C-alpha cells in the first residue's frame, strides 16, 4: 500500500563522511553494487546497496535500514528487521532501481551488547521500550544526519521511502524530499507479536 507524505523543508547537516570503495554484489534478488563510506571522525563505516540508474524524473525506492545482527544475519523471529530488508531488496530488484542505506545502529542505536541485555529484560517481561529505559537509554537512540551526504553522493534529491516508522519519516524529511511513504508488510509470529504491538502502541509504527 502506498501512502503520500507531505514534504518538509530540509535541514543542512555537515558530517565528515568520505566515499571509500565499491564492488559488485550478486544476490538472489539481483546484482546490486555495494558502496562503503567512512566517517573519519568517528571511525564508523556506512554501507549502501544500489541497483540501476537513478532517474531524476522518478524518485527511487529507498530503504534506510539499521543493522540487526540477530534479524538480518541469524534470521531471528523476535523482530521483523530481516524480513523488511529482504522485502526492500525484492521491491528494488523488481523496479530495477533503488537504494538501501545500511546504518550501523544496532538495537535502535544502543549497540549489540546492550540489545542482548535488553532482550534478556524482555525475557523477564519488559517490552522493547521498557527494556531500553531500564538500561538508561531512550526508546530510540538513532540519528540520520549522515544520510544527507549519502543521498548527495548518489545525486538523489527526492525519494519514495520504504518504512512503517513515522519518527524515521520525520527525521529523514529533514535530509531529503520524501514524496511518498511505501509501507512494508510485516509478518507476525508467536515470537514477535508483543514486539510489534509495542511498536504500534508506544512508537506509533504504521503496521496493519
């Protein structure tokens, strides 16, 4: 389902991000190009997966995805991250053009170790928001100021953003013009139902 999102005025952000290298990345969905960028000040790397050419007359499909080791790599059923990444790659391959920004923001920005600690608290009965707060973090610690530079590298001025997260939508609208929000289908299961309910009730995610 496609949803129109009203564009906001973009903000200017300066980040010390440099392009490093690229390589072809054949996948089961198609042949993407993998690009690596580096923030010299923070010693952090960002990954982008691109496919096809970007037409200035047709804003590309874009997914801004926070890394999730358990979901993307280990196929965990506790979240919907891996399923969303796969869905984004499938949709981009179908359109033969698009971009995925893969950001090092594990556990909504608290890091892998703290995410596993939060998982333990969830095992004891806390939800995802409560677990973060019990560890002394905000429910979502992510930021997106680096995206402006990455979009600029690819010459992208407007996008169709694949997300169910209104906070991400709002934050990215300060980096680039978003002409449309494209919903991602979420697969419910016994292990992630409480997680998805918390996303809807406490974080406002637009999940049907």
